[in-house]
C-alpha cells in the first residue's frame, strides 16, 4: 500500500525548513554503518507502516549536508541487502530545485537525478537486479518524460560519488552523494534546496511503497570535514605504539604485475607485521620475500615470511621484521565442513574452487619482547549479495571453521599466546554473521575480539574496497576487517590507506603517487598501530 500525502510542496518546505533551521548543529556524517552521528538531526520524513507484504517498508528518513555532499539515513523497515532487493529502491531528486526541468517520475516533477538500488537494468556487466544504477538528465535545462532516452543518461554510482553503508543486510542504510562533479567543477545540489522522494517498486515494477516528497534546505553552508592536515604526516606512527600491522588483500597476481606500486605503499606505511590475503598460489616464501621492500629490521636479517599452503588459487602471507614467526599447524590447513558440498546442493559459485584445497587462511605466532601474538589472515568467499545465497553459506562455514581452529590452537599446546589478531577480506556483502563468528570468544580472556573498524584518512567512509576500475555496478564498501584482543592490546590508531586521500606534500615525502592505490589493488590496506596493555599487578597477600 502506498502512503498518500495531500501536502503541497510549499507546505512540506515550510515544515522541513522549520525543523532543519531550528537549532541544527553542523556535524560530520561518516558513512560507516554506525548511526550515532545522526542523533539530534530532525526527521525529513517519517512514513507509517503501510507496506506489510513488501520487501521494503519505508520509515524514518533523515537528511544532512556539507559543502561537498548530501547525506540520507533511511529506515527500510526490514533487514535487507540494498544491492540485491526483491524489487528496486529509487531515490529521486529534483537536485536543481527547478520543477520545470528534468522529468516527472512517481509524482515528483523536475526529477533530474535518480539512484536505483537493485536496478531493473544491468550496470557495468552485472545482471539486472544487482548493484547500483544512476539515471540523470542528459540535458539539464530541458523537460522530458521518464522514459525518454534522449533526455536521460544511465551512469553508475561512481559518476555521482554515491556511497552507502552497511553493505550487508541491515534495516537502516546511510548514504552520501557528491555535490561536485568528478572533474571538480560544479555538480548537482548547488541550489539552496532540493526536493526528494524515495520509492520502492516490486520485481515487476509495481509501486509498493513511497516516502515524500520532502524539501531539504541546503542553508546554511556547512564546512566540509577537514582533510588530513598538511603540517603533520597522516601516515606517522604514534610515539607510544611499538607495533604497526598492515593487512591487505593484494588481488592475486597484481602483487607480481605491479610490484613497484606495492613496494611504494608498504615502504610508506613501514609496517612491522604484514598480513596479506589473496596472494597468488605459485610462489615460494623466498619469492614473496623478494617482492617486499627492504625495510630496516632489529636483527638486520630482513623479512621473515610464512606462505600459506591452503586456499587453492589464493593464499595467505604473514611477514615479520620484528619478531620470529612460528607457523600454527592448526591454521596451516583448515578444512571445510564435510557436509558443505551436500548443503550446497550441487552448486559451485563463481570463484569457489571447491573444498579439496582447504580454506584460504593462515596463522602464526609472532614472538615479540612484550608477548606472544597469534595472528591470522583469511579471504572468505566473495560475492552473493544476500544472506540466503550459496556464497553466504560458504562464508559462514569458513568463518566458523577458522574460529574453531584458532580456539584449538590457543588451547591445544600451540598457543600460550598473550594476544590475538584476526584480519583479512571477510567479503561482508550478505550478512554480518561472518564477522560476528570471527569476533566471538577469540580474545585470550574468553571475551570477544574488538573490531577496529577503521575509516579512510579523510574520515568520510569505512570503505576498504572499490570497484571503480572494473566492477562499477557495486559501490565502495567495507569488505576487509581488523580484529584484535582489547584485553592485551590498545589500539592507538587505525586507518584505511588510500593514496588519493593524501595531500600532495605527503605523497611526495613518501615517494607515492595519487593513483597508486587504484593501480595496486581493488582493496585498500588497513594500517593499525598497537601498544601493549600493562597487566594489573597482583595484590600483595597480607601476612598472617
């Protein structure tokens, strides 16, 4: 059932303007799937429960902005994956506040920008119903109809700076759209306000729910979040962090074909421990060592490297320049559950090599002066944007098996460890359950590990993956994670390293290029700086 509003646009404008101008505190919105930064912002629209048989039942919508972007927070009413819906969620905008231009769609005059989540048309080679598509006015000053190909061009989310989170199933999503064009010039949303409407259509295009239209006032100007300062080095390690760890999905043979770029990035970050996943399968530890940059070591002997033997075409690598590495037999080869093939019912998802090669994971103990650190890196099954897909079934089996193997290693004589790090590409595009399974009870005190959940250096998003080069149907998102023992380790800082976020001064200082991250891998490395927590002294016993 569609909610029907008899409000006129001027009435909506007056109501929202009053709400948005009354004591609204400018505050930065970070697209990271954590919604506390929306507290205090008023509702732009609050839709009733009115679409009970629909995959989506729109509810509360909040809006925000700064000089670079607009932001929306949307209650979808159900826990769903926005890029694999049973239908299409369309965000319609009259971005230039001119009802006389653009086209009319779903009752919104002047539509000139529409973001389609799970579009009914294919984007960038993806089949219809997956990913994100964008329709915008090809001739902004002309008026047309929604189906006029002469007036509407189809692009993708990267062309309009669209990012949303979380990428896994969630009832709520938050999103941003750029107000500047990719070339840096004037883009959409440059008027004093915009009008928006959110519409959900079913698989056959039938309207099932809608929210709006609402008018959002883009006054007053809100300064953008400060970029990394030119005075201080954004890559500098805090002085009280003796351990720097870099975790990175190196995208297979990119490590071999673009070695110089990898070396530049690793040299700039200067990690003590390097945890790589999705390394190619036809190398030796010595060949991996030869690919790494020469960084100073305490012993002067270079990197010590352990190279995974399980995982088929994609292997794990653990490299240390600060402490001796001891492989963990229980994590050298982690097997799939015996009944997984039966549970897959004969299907073999794209990219899944089968169960014979073992799970792509690797673990070791690093002997450090402060204690023994168990580290692991994994690459869980990719793709399958939904919680009931074969890919998600494989991810859950992998996460469960890896967690069990780590627990056994900690309690079976291989352990005796003081802290744990669990890292890698978790491919969180179905549910967040794989992450929860790898958090659960894996700290040395039996509690859950802590999710570092780093942001990019500009503190805009938590995205660690971008499909800008090849998979443009899917927008940037957080696929890679860094989990640590907060019972023994203190996280001093963590960030997602993208060279595009670095000021020119510091690119030059570190010998980097602005596009190095784009050329190295479709994943960005996570860099984490850690210190050890001093144990509490045992209380003295009183003499009798």
